[in-house]
């Protein structure tokens, strides 16, 4: 059994065990949603809280199965390793989400978001370092018309995208360590906004590289 498969199985089992152990002591009225400052703004039943907690290992299992299927259908060893590493990263990140959610339901405040921010930062940095190594494939990487029709555009765009991921990941980690924990949602919104803003640049950049590639293929 490979390391990524073992970590995923252990992660799912841990998520189930932790979800149940966190669910049992909860009161019948539980905070299930929090505002931007970490204060509860909606309460739900204990059953609703349990569903939210136990959904994490289910999501881990589903996402891991998708990544496992993609890795099994990938012929390039390098791409296969990247998909397997992504499986580990997603498992750890979702377990951190479950932990923060359980703590918030128990304490009545969302004060553990920094762990999600740190986990997200590590995942983005890891993916950013892997992106320049991804060969053209059907499952991962910056898959837009220009990169799919030009190997030069593919590697150039994924290299720049990797730098951006590393930068955003470092920003997420630093913000989570320095800023108050309840600011996590602002940090998350900012990171997501920066990621979205980077897409037009990557589109234009990859198009320019494609147009300069003498070996480019016709757009499909």
C-alpha cells in the first residue's frame, strides 16, 4: 500500500472517530454558522452539527477516490506522484477544517481558523512547487486552450502559476500566524480574490507564449 493511500485511509478513520467523539458531548442547540468576526450568527440542532462534522471524512473519501482514479489513469510517473501528493494535502487540510469546526461548535466561537490558514498555505506552497513539474495531462495543471495546444505555453504558464501559488501560500501562512485568529475569513476571502485576479493574467500570458511557439498546434 502506498503512503498516500495509507494516509487517506487513516485520515478517513480518524475523521469518523473524531467526528463522533466531538458530536457526543454537544448540547442540543449548537452554533453552526459564524460571522466574519467569529461570532455565532445561526444555531442549529445537534443532528445538524453531527452531519457537518461527519461530512468531512466523506468528502475526504470522495476527493481521494477521484485523485486515485486520475493517478491510476496517468502514465507519467511525475504526474502520478503529484496527484498522490495532492491526495495527502487535501486529506490533511480537510481534517484541519473538521477540527476547527468541532472546536467552534464546542466553544461557541470560531477562533481556530488560523490552523486552516496554515494548512491552506502549506498546500498552496506544495502545489506551487509541483506545478512547474507537471507534464501536459488530462487531469491537473493550468488547462486552458493555449496551454493544451502548446507544450511551451503549458510549462511556462504552469511555472508562473506555481510561483503565484507559492506566494499566495506564504501570504496565507504569514497572515494566519500574525493576524488575530478571527481574521481568518478575511484572509481566506483575500487569498481567493487574488487567485481569481491572477487568472486573467495567466490567460493573457499563456496566449502570448502560444503565439510565439513555432511548434504550436491548432486550437481545438
